[in-house]
C-alpha cells in the first residue's frame, strides 16, 4: 500500500512539473579580475506562459540578498555596489543572463537566477538556478589583428585605415606594434597603443606587422605577423577608358573573433579614366551657354519687331495728316519717309488749267 502511494505521488509530481519552462545555467563560471563577465541563465519560452518577474540574488553571510529585480514596473538594482556595473539582457525572449562589469575579487560568490511565470490557468510557478562565480587574475591571450571597419590588408594608396590588436585577460593590458625588417634585422617598434593608424596609407607603409600584449600576470603574448600592402594608383596611360571603384576590394585571412568598429574615411564613388584626352565642358556650362544664346536671339527679334511696328504707325499718321491738308488747300503734298524715321515733304505747285 505504501509503495502504491509513493507511485501515485511521483506521478502527480510528474504531471505538475511537466510542461513548465526549465531554466538552464552552468554550475560555475570564471571571470577575469577587473574585466567583465556574463553569467548565463536561459529558458525555452512556452505558449501560454508569461514571464512575471526575474530576480538575481547573491549569497552574503549565509543569506541570499537580492541585487537585481525585473517586474512590471521595470528594472531595479537593489545594492549600491552594483549600480552602473550590472544589467540584464533586453528584449530577448527566454534570456535572463546577468552582465557584471569590472569584476572585483569580492564578487566571488554563489549567484541565484530566479524566474517566475504566470501559467495558462492564471497561477504562478517559479524556478531558480544557482551559479558559482569565480574571479581570477587571468593572463592575456594571444592577440589577434584586424583592420578597422572590416577592410582587408591590401588597400589603395591614400586610404585612411587602422590595424587593431586585441587580447583577452585581466586588465590593464598594454599593447605595442612592430614592423619586421629585412636581412634578419630586429623589428622596429612603431606604436605603443592597441591601434596602429595610417592617415593616409602610402606605399612606404607596406610590410609585415605584428603586435604584442602584456597583462598584470603571465608572459607577454605575440600575434601572428600580417602582411600589409599599399598599392600605387594603376598606370592608365596605355589602357582604354575604364570605370573603377575605390577603395579596392580586399579579403582578410585573419580570424576576426572580436566585434570591433573603427572610423575610416571611405569613398565608393565612380571615377572615369581616359588618358590622353581633355575633359569636355560640364553639362551645366553647356546649358548656361545655350540659354544665353536663346535670350540674345529673342531680344534681337523683339527689338526689330518693335522698330518695324513704330515705322508703320508713323507713316500712317503722316499720310493721314497730309491728305487732310491737301484736300483743304487743293494742293498735292509729297511725303517721303526716310529709313531713319524722319519725313521730307515737298509742296507741288498748283496746275492752272487753260480754259
């Protein structure tokens, strides 16, 4: 009878727990001293289950203390020690991981990820996971070299570009850049920063470069050498007109494992190369000249039309006046109109008839 009751109880518990979201998190995680760490905590979203509250707690003197809470009113950081260096993942369903920046040695402890959901039948269910955080002074890793904005290591002359050295470990990390020399000579130190900037790149900058990284603990690490090539402008004197785009396309063979962005002056315009021939007039100059010519022609035509109209009106008036005077005096008036607009009249002597 007792065994039967135990089986019934187990089956009941299985029914209750079956179908609820399940939290997933590692048992422990290690972060670098003075660095940042992400403490994972995730679950698979289920239909009908609504996340109501998320809490992160830390073990302090055998008592769990809430350091972060997210509910319907927003995010709340409960301890002043964590303000400005703690935040939770945003807008990713099922991800409630904790990001903790600038780790100190006293951040070592057990952290609890606690999530509460509302079930389809309007009840609430809570699940939690405990993760141990370890803080260590980590030596730097082998640095990697990338180019700013994702460009490759072959660029045209005149481009502004940078080489970036990145390593992981306990900060602060100091960097240095070196350029290899020929004939087995010692490399030349060219920079003491994580970024080597060319503004702009010239042909003389071509060569093999590598960087080094040194942290608080551990030995100095050196990156693989990369071959940086700066190409001269193409000789187009004996080539047909072509359309080229700058900068040239290049592909990096280095594994870019860091998400880093640098500013660079980029030009993607098209240029036309036609050696041996001068460029024609710009389009706006042709349009301007054509417009001026049309205006001059129209102005001359308007002046000539006005002048002709004025002459015709003047002749009509003079003839009308002379005709009236001649009819009144019995005389005949001869009027001549000069092409310059003045009139010349001559009175004819009356003809006396012999009756």
